[in-house]
C-alpha cells in the first residue's frame, strides 16, 4: 500500500485550495491511486471563509481520485457545518 500524507497550515491569501486539490488529484491519477482527504473539526472551515457544501460538490464533481471524509468531535456538528 502506498502512503501519502500532507498537512496544511492555512493562512488567508496564501494558496488557492482548489488548485492544491487539483494537483493532488492529478498526482493520484498519475500514480494510479485514490487519495483520502480526511477533514477533522469540519466546522472550522467556515471560520476560514470556505463554503463546505461548495467544496464537497467541487471535489465530487471534478476530482475523481479524491475521497472525502468529514469528522467532528461533537455529535451532530457536521450537519450544522453543512
């Protein structure tokens, strides 16, 4: 099994998230693998100005080599974040 791990510290205006995800998707396609994008504390994405539903829709519609998993420590908070 191949392993790839990426950790990102987010700063406003430093990167375009979709470009980063597109690069990961292309790399996964080139390697013939699928990448699991696990997002912990998903409600924090809203404080970064990201629309979680739009992000998930973009990944689902355009990035076939990325599988997304959302996690949260508070029961029911994922529904509120979406």
